[in-house]
C-alpha cells in the first residue's frame, strides 16, 4: 500500500473556552503534520447545538494564532479543498445523512422511535434486573420500538408520519473488535461492551460518532489524534468504518494521555487551584459568568507555553527540556508519546517562562517593559538604561510583568530602607564605613562596577571590617531592599551622581 499523505485535524467543539489540554492536542497534531510535510486542518464540530457557546470558535482560532500552531486548512484559516469545515454547514449539505442511509440500507444501522420516557423506563428495568451498565444494545434493542422489532410496514408508516426517530448503529452481540492505536498498541474489546450508538439525532444532526468519521473519510485524514476520553468509543468507530466498507480510509488512531492535576489525582480541571491559567487566553464564560485568566495575560511567552505543553505526555528520549518550535518539528514523534497521564507542574511551567525570558534579547525586553515603567514613573528613559535594567533584573523574574515589582528601585530613589537589615547591621562602625565608602567613591573617575567594587573592598579592609558584615547594609543604602542583582553593576547603571545621592540620603536617614 502506498504511504498516505499526512493529513491531520484538530476538531474542537465550540462548547466553551479552549482548555490547555485542547491546545496540547492541537500542538501534537501540528508538530506531526509539519514533521511529515503534511496538512493540519481545523474542523469545528458544532453538531451539539444545545452546548454551542457564542465566541468559542473565535476564541479557538485566536488561541491557535497566539500559540503559533496555525492550521493550513479549515475554519478561520482560509478553508481549502474540503470546505465547509464546520459540521453544521456540512449537515446542511446532506453529507452525513447519506452515510447514515448507507448503513441503514446495508442493515448495519436502524431507525429507533423510542421516546425519552421509553428510554428511561428501559434503563430502570435493566437497573432493576441488576444489569451493571444498562445500555441500548443487541439484547435490549429487542424490547424497544425500532426497525429491528417493528414490521417494515409499521416502520414505513411511522417514517411517513414524520414520527421523531434516531438512527442507531447495530452493534453485534458478541464479537471481538480489534484495533491498533499508535500509542497504546493493539486494543481488543468485545462488542457486548459497546452500545448501539445514535448516529443521527431526531433533529437530523449527526452525533460526533458519525460526523467525525464521515469527515475524516471525506477530508482524507491519515491520523486521528485525540484525547484518551474517546478511547471507549473507538470500537464503535471501527465498526462504522467496517460497515461502510471504508476501513482502508480509516485514519491511524492515537489516543493521547490525560493531563493530570499537580498531585496526580484525576484529570486537570479548568477550575484548578494552582494559581496558573488553564486557558491560553482570557476566557469569559457567559453561561456561568466565570472568568478565567489566560497564559497570555498572565505574562507567558507563547514559546514557553508550548514548550511546557509538549512535555506533558511526550518526551524527547533524553533530558533536554528547552526546544524551539522548529526543533520540535524535527524531533516530535508519536512513538514517544506516553500512555500514562502527565502531571501538570505549575512550578516547572513558570520555570519555562523564566528560561525564555532569560533568552530574550535585552533590547526586546526593554521595549516590552517601557510602557509599564513610563506609566508608573511618569518619566522617559533611554533605551540603554532600560536594557541595563532588563539585563540585571531578568535573572530574578519569571515574567516581564514581574520586573517592575522586583526592581522599581532602579527608577525610584529609595525613601525607606529595609528595617530588618538596619536593625541587624547598622551600628556606629558600619555607618562610618558607609560614610567613608561614599567619600572614596566620590573620588573615582571611572564609575564602573569593577572600580566601585574594588573601592568598597579596599575601604572595608582599611577600616578592618569584613565585607560580609556590611555588604547587605550597603546594598540597602543604595536600593532600599536587602536582595537583588549584583550591586556594583546596578551602581554602574545608576551612575555616579545618582549612586552618591542615594548614599547621602541613606546616611542622613540612618540613625544609630
Ligand atoms: N469534537 C471532539 C472533541 O472536541 C473531537 C475529538 C476528535 O478529535 O475526534 O473532543
């Protein structure tokens, strides 16, 4: 058999904001497509009208754009040869009905006229008979109102009268269903575990089960990657392909592992309390009035976000952790996707952003932070000063938006000083040292980090005080706070005049 062209799809339902788990599914599809020079398609699975959420589709599109994992075909990305890519529009064209009718005709699907009350009754009956998992199947269907129990005439009459009905898959009673999953290997399920799934609903809309198969066939999908929650339905899907006589058109399946809560207990939920976002962009749920913060708005770089995501369930086979998108495209493979669920790790997630923050050129960071700083201080700064600030403070930050809080003293001359440090370190001797250092620094022609550090040390030595005794106090005198980037580098950036002014202020305020 000739190799199929790689065509994969991300097929979200617009039933809410796109959770980060959904983004990961999209990411794996994207990387796989790019690696094999194939196509990555966005299909909107909007057949469940009762769960449709306004704005969700746009949100999905914007999220993929922000993450840089853009489909080359599909809704919002210029369509393509298989348009339309929205299932509601495809339904209008009668695409799904045609396949459902084929299955009815070949005897592999049937009409079912049961009302919801009748279905309820059936469930109660089966529960009373201690049936472990009550379902509409080869046994229970025999007691129901459908075209396997009614005469042809009766069925025709009901159909002609427009009686509400669904079309169900006729699953055999006791047959072994075997299929291969790229991640899980061979899976064997007995058909007695599979229910007679509804394929076409009474409103004429297909269910997910029928619609995604029809679309995967028609859109020539080669590999279907999706969440593990779909694994139990896969046997029914296998039967549908078989009964359509289209097993050769079936994509290879790959069920991706779940993303678990940080403690490993259960699936990561959108209400996770780890303090990190669960959504790529801010999301407001109109139905529940709940707002969710996005990775973007939290201050994440999209590169960091997808780098973190790819490692939830995939591994490169070594200890490397930082990958650009292009590197991922080269090395990604489904064989390295784990079966086991992947624990979400909030600290590690921040760590990724920190790594990307450190990698960003100071020139870029400076321009990102400029508006914040100019707004806070009401002053203008030259690029060099801002770049120096970014170079020094970025070691301490996870996010660009933390940089102001971490280093506002770069811009604002301190008027208060860390009381703890003063209490511990300020005395007559250390104060006189600071005064002396101030004099010696004033004499410097070259106010570089090396020169100021040498001066500080020489003065301390001359006065017989260990630098360890006074270093932090000196830092507090200059910055107001007890910790931060390398002090002498900061002083070089502040310049002589500002540094001396800060020392003068401190000396005037320090009381022993
Ligand atoms: N609409 C399904 C979902 O949102 C798609 C599953 C699949 O990729 O087949 O989970």
